[in-house]
């Protein structure tokens, strides 16, 4: 599948958006040896407004880069896969389109929740592999849920603002 120059530029900007939003505000969490950040909210928004392909690349590459640049290189391969699949799942389930210009649909909300649940499960598996103990990795589940649903709350607020500003007219004209 061939991408136009415009599509490559949009994809690059979305990757940068996820990377920067993940790195700009980090709260370290000792139980996960990771951090809480704003990047998940961007993955949710990108996946709903731009679809699975953009969500997958922005989520995987952007989050993986943030891990590499933030000193969490040991998590980067896991993050690349986990966040890439997260963006893909959300984009495939979400229903935002030119015909249905509504942000608050059951499919968009379901996609977001499934994406977050996948992220928590993925980091549980990744943590179990890295720590050689799934019992130890289970300790990270509550913090990952907090991270995911904090991102969901930001997603709702920003998504509402985008919807009221009719930002979808600009996004869908890409």
C-alpha cells in the first residue's frame, strides 16, 4: 500500500505527538518500573479520529520511541507491540466517519475500553517475561489501570472539545 507525502507527514506528526505527550509529563511508578503519562490519551484520540493504521503506527512507534528516549529501553520492544496493537484495536472497533460525525458513540467508547484492557494485559505479559514472574508482574495491574483510565478521562475531555469545535471536518478532509 503506497502512502502519499501528505499521509506520511500526518503519520510522522502523529508519532511525534504520542512521543512528546508520553515524555512531557511522567509520574514514575515503582511497582511497574514505568511511569504514568499522557500518551495513552493521544493514542485513543488518534485511533478514533484517524483509524487503525494511523493508531497502530503512532501508538507503537511513538510510545516505543518515548521508552527509548526516557531511559526505559528494556520496555521498548514490548511497548512497540502492546501500544501498536492497542491503537489498531481501537481504530478497528471505533466508528467515527464522515457519515456519523458523533464522537460519543458506543463503538468509540467500547474501542477505547478494549484498547486499555489490552494495554493492561499486554504489560502484565511483558512484565512477567521481563521479571521472570507473573506473580510479580500482577502487582503492576492496578497502576496500569490507573494509567489507562486516566488516559481515557483525558480522551473524553479532549474528544468532547474536538467534537464541539467540529475538528472532524478538518481530520476527515485529509
